[in-house]
């Protein structure tokens, strides 16, 4: 395995994914002769690219398939309307896939991880593969110097702890003060947020002394990375502008959670947006900015490798996934 660390990552990142199918084909052929069929675990998807002087690594922590897309996206629309939009975009109308994509940015002086996936509690269902993916890219958990949390939902904080200890032993941490105070408040008990409250107490609060808490207006995290408020999905949800050598990328977190249902129809309500009206307004504000500046963005739940562009179209935005823009 060629290390991706501080090298030309987009080439190395593809090696495991390209080699594995060929190996599996030979294995499957041999097993067919024996009238046997075994399951094979593929390595997690990892994609690396350069942004100016920064190295960026995206890891697929996992992917989940759910029924009834209209119960999650477009909850204020008729099921037929949701199904029609999916069909127009060549997508199934009865199921949807949701990926979880933490990102590591190596600035040369800092190794910064944005969000942590499900961690060990997700592994029974095939998630929690962040550490495995980082190792494929040449990074050990102790290499991470800073962990930044866009917000404190379980699929973003589950990987903070491993076997009761901090997964990133040498890291300090950053998140929004409003977000932290909301989820640690005992007033969440007995409400729909109780499960999230308990997860934060288990995974985030033990690390409190190592946290820096961002004010509501955001601000600089490290040179070249700036936090901006994007409230609505959760009370203190933050997005981040990453800049290096004249190149820029917006990490949008969970501002939009589906590349069709949330982007083409930003007004459609999403089940997991806590303040649905504010979340819709934030989507339009953020993606209007991204479209106007023609910036690439990385969305936590966008199709892997989660990076693309948007252009204004009809009622919302058309998603254009990245190709070779970062590689030449």
C-alpha cells in the first residue's frame, strides 16, 4: 500500500479500490468451482486531493440504506411529489442511501479532522470505519492534532472515544459554544433530544477541558480555516471555509443532506433539521454564496467523495460532483 501521507494522494487513494475488485473476481471464480460463496469486506473508500498547499483526505465512515425517502426528506410534501423528483433524477423512489464522510486536512503544521463518524458503536452495522480509512491514507490516530465538530449529532461524534478512551490521544477540540451548551443541558432529558444529550455526555463532555468553543459568529480555527454559523439543522451548527494558496473549499456539514432532495428543493423540510424554517433559510444562504463564488464544497452526506459544485437551477441548485479539477 502506497502511503498517501503528504504525497500525491488522489493516485494512491484509488489503488485499494481498483485492486480489490480484481482480487475478488479471482476469489469468486475459485469459490464458484467449489459451489461456495463467501462474503468479502471491501476496504473503506478513501479519496485524497490537494487544495493549495493543504492535503485533504475524505473517508467513508459507512453508508446506510433506508426505506421511504419521503419520511426523511420533503416531509412537508406529498409522497408522490418526492417520488417524482427522485424518478426524474434516476434514483429509486422507495429507498435512499446515506453516506457519512469525515474529512482530514493536513496543513503541514496541523492535522485537522472534521467530524468523526459513528465510531465503535456503528461497526455492527458496517460503519465506524474512519480509523481504518485514515490508516489506509497513512495517518495514525495520534497524528491528529485538532478535531473540529460541525455539530454534535451521533454520526459526527461517535468516533471521539474508542474503548472508553479518547480515540485521538494527542488532539485538542473545537465546536460551537451554543451547540455544546444545548446538548449538555439537562433540560434535554424527557424530550426528543434525550438520546443526543446522552451521546454527548458519553463522547464529548469527557473531553471538555481540551475544547475551544466558538462564539455564535464563528471565527478563525487555525490560519486558513474559518468557522461560520449555519444554524437550523441543530442550534449551533457550523460550517467552515478552508483557504490555501488562493484555493478555497467550504465544508458544509449537514447544511444539505441529500444532493437532490435538499439541493434541488432547499425549501423542503428534513426530518432531522431541528428548526426547519431556519435550516431552509440557511441552505439557501449558504448555497447561494457557494454558487455565486463558484466554490467547491464538501458535504458530509453528499455522494462519495462528497465534493462538488452547485449552480442555480429552477427552485434550487444542481449538484456537479468533482472530477479531475484538483488533480491537474
